[in-house]
């Protein structure tokens, strides 16, 4: 068992995911609704898995031809 405590939540509210991705909340809800972002339903709440969001952002950077530090390749 690992003794590492994660300080960041693994599941994000749509508004939190919007801030991380740099999009407005309405666009974030659109991404959640149309399947652009994988979602998890907890009752009536919708959550975005942090890892999935980070992979999506990594793919966008790769498509844009950016290095890991965000500079042009």
C-alpha cells in the first residue's frame, strides 16, 4: 500500500476541468455532453477524470506540434 497522499482530486467538476483546459464552462459542458471528454456520473453529478483530461490536452499539444514544455518543436 502506498503512503503517498494525492492532494489533487482524481475526478473534476466540469467547471474545474474548464479552468484547467482554458475553456469557458459552456464549452466544457459541450465537451462532456458530446463525448469529447470522458465523463463519470455520480448520481446526478458529472465528473471529468483528471487523467483523461490531461491525456486530451497532451494530444492537442502533440497535434499542434508542441514540445512537453509548451514550446514549438
